[in-house]
């Protein structure tokens, strides 16, 4: 399976329509950004669902977020990424476990924790110089 196919599969949890159109023209770098944006959006929506006591939608949103984070994990290249890829893999796995816990316990604080971690990773990703895309 090619990297593009893996990324397209991961984006299924992110949404369809305009996203599919953008994916067709997006660089692998941009696809990872889109995945992170999608996960952050799902987590934020899940937090709002907890506030509104919309348990079914909260579960759906957290599941989408978990699927997107799993997509980020599968897009890692352990061979090329070395220790950085290994560390990201462990962090994504941790975030997935924490999202599961947040879902089971309706815990918005855990969603905030995962958001903070993902924003830190995204900030580093967003600041990669264009020469490396």
C-alpha cells in the first residue's frame, strides 16, 4: 500500500466532499496537516457534546478523532523517521488511549490534554521549512 493510499484511508475519518478534492492535489505534508486539523476539530466537537450531554454524538466524534490519530500513526515511516517516528508513534498511541478513557468517562479535561499534545505536534509540523515538504 502506498503512502498516498494510507493517507487517503486515514482521511475517511476526517470527512468527504471538499476534503477529497483537496487530497487529490495536496502534498503528503499538507495531508498530515489536514489530519491533525481534523482530529482537533473532532475533539473540540466532542468536548461541546459533553457540555450538552449529547453522549451519542460525543462518542461518534471521539471515535473519528481516534481513527484520524490512528491514521497519523500509520503514516509514520519508522525507517526514515528513526527516534522521532518512534516517539510520535508512542505519543499517538497514548493519545488514542486517553481519548478512549475520555469517551468512557465523559471527561473534557482529558480531551483538553490530548488537544494540547496534538497542538504541540502540529505546531512543530507547521513550522517545517518549505524546503523539506
